[in-house]
């Protein structure tokens, strides 16, 4: 598939294909006659005699390096480098810890390091998401839309396996993939929850100590659609290519994304929150973040700047978009988007010790004072937040 990325079969696939379950290889073999016909039509259109001539055409597709993440729950980066350097040129990534860079086309799928869960085949842009959240060991963290689980187990590694991670996944089949990923990683501080993140009661005492949330909700996948060859899927239509950023599907996705982000911001003790997508569309990225900023501000959050050395930032469509982060195929990466929210009072509260030497004394005392300060003040604050939520959700 690597060599054929520069050839689009989109124009040749007019025959409707039935959706199937199973591997990509099984799917292609099931519809090989359709693909063969499509290739023949492309040959005629390009005025070449065979597929080999198509492959010899110049292409602007640049081969990307193979990124791999070392799972520090099972091994060390040094040990992995020692093994891989016997067969490949291995470089350390200059930004994401425990990320290695191998030559383009390196096939690691069946390597023992991968099958044993010591190394994960995970793109750099994907790894930047958990690294941006940067949860501390011992924290309680939620991964709101966790499957397939690569970011979840990355969080566990960043936390040194300490603390706890609640990994939510609504789809039961995807939850099985999530659980398999967790087992392969060796992480023992992850609890998988099959259910809707939006149904979590933020006032439930069991979630009162959640300090960080990673929200990587359902999105269009437009940032990785070329890598996945989405244009070959039965569900793909010309509308996905033309004016895709304002399509009905994108509007529905962005509405859900706004609702999920608003819900995540409402957890009372959250100090850090990352909103990410693998989309290139402004409607799913900057527009979603901009729409929740009034709520975020009312709850004490502000946008922070993940990886400030990274040059590609958010589209300049609102004041503060320079804090956002984008990746692009031009960077040898997938198209990802990252927004980091940090509660402004969190750093000051964490630094002020309590009477018993802990770091949460002032925060807890303030919470108690608020409760004893009267029902009227609490109710007013609650109502103002609900007003903002209603405006965001269009209620």
C-alpha cells in the first residue's frame, strides 16, 4: 500500500461495496474484482498501459518516518534502542519523551518488542496528545473516549503506573480493543468503563478527585483519512471531499464535541484538560474551543501552550488561538489538533501547603468555606454556568 498512496482510486469506484468486518486485507480480497476494474479505468484515464506505469509516475507523496513509542511500564528506551539499532537507524525524537524515529517503510508489526507490548506503533502527533496533558504520578485521570487505547496506556506510562485512570468507551466492540491494548501494555492502574462519558455525574463523589481529563472524541478523522484510504470505503462520498468542513456530518460532530468538552470542563477538581482531534477542519477544532471559552473562563480555566517550541499553531480565528497546536502532513505527521486547558488557580493552590504538609489544604478549605458561605451564592454561580452551557448547546 505504501507505493500506491499517490494513486487515487476514487474516480474508479462507482460500484457500491458492502461493508464487511475483518482486516483490511480481507476486505480488499473480497472486492478485488472491483479494485481491478477501478485500476483499469484509471489506466485508461491516465493513458498508460498497465498499473506498473502508474506506479512509475511522479508523486508528491513524501514517505513518512516510522515513529514508535517505548512503553516504559515494561522496558527502557535505552534497551529498545540497543535492540533496534542492530537492524535500523534509530533516532530519539527531540520533543516527545520515549519516542523513537525509524526509517520510512520500517515494518515493526510482527516484531517481538511490539507483540510483547514493549513498543507501541503510535504516531508522533498521537503521542503529543497525552504528553500535552502531562498527568502527574498518583493523579486520578479520565480518558473520556478511550478506544483503541494507545493514548490511555501512554497516560499510564507517563504516570509511572501510579494513581488511577478511568477509561470510558461507549461502544462495546471498541471497548474490547481497549481492554486488549491495556493488557498488552501491562498497565495495572486502568479501569475500563463501558458507558457514555456524558452520563457521568460530575457531582458524584467518586469523581471528586479527578485532576486531569483527556478528551479525544469522535471526529471526522480527516487528518488521517489519506493514511487510512477512507476514499475507498463504501461510506465515502464526493461530499466528503467537497466542502467537507461544513457538511452536515461535521456539524453533528462539532455539536457533540462542544457538549463533551463542556461536560469535561465541569468536573470540580480538574486542573488540566486536553481536547484533541485527528481532524483538519476548523469546525471541529478552533470553533469548538472558541465556543466553550466563556464556560471555561467562568470555571477558572485558560488556554495554555503545549509544546511552545512547535511552530504550527491554531488558525488565527479568535484571540488566544496561538495557544492551540496543529500538526500537518507537511510536518511528516498526521493532521492532529490539541487544545490544553489549565485551571488558573491550580498551580497556586498546589504550592500552598496544608497544616499536615499536603498540597491540597487551601483548596479543600476554600471548598468548605464555599459550602458554608450560603446557598444563595452557590446557586447564583451554578445558574450562571448553566446559562453558559445552554448558550453553547443551543438550548
